[in-house]
C-alpha cells in the first residue's frame, strides 16, 4: 500500500514539476514547481519509512 502511494506521488510530483502554464504567471509556476518537489520529497519519506508492525512469533501465528 505504501509503495503504491509513493508511486502515485512520484508521478503527480513529476507532472507538477514539468508542467508550465502561461495563464498562471511566474509566481504560479514557481508554486507549482514547489508543490511538485514537495510531492517527490513526501514520496521518498513514505517509501523509506519503517514498518510499525512487530514481527510475530511462531506461537502467535499458530493461534
């Protein structure tokens, strides 16, 4: 699940970084680029985050 979210954020961030629109102006394009970079950084942190679940022992699995 985390992997799919990271992939979607990477795709969305890449689109935002590469997309330019004349109607937004220079400030709007800069904000879009920053949002795209933010999505890419968020994807990195999601992909690198450690798993919170504990390892189950054999006794717990046998129940």
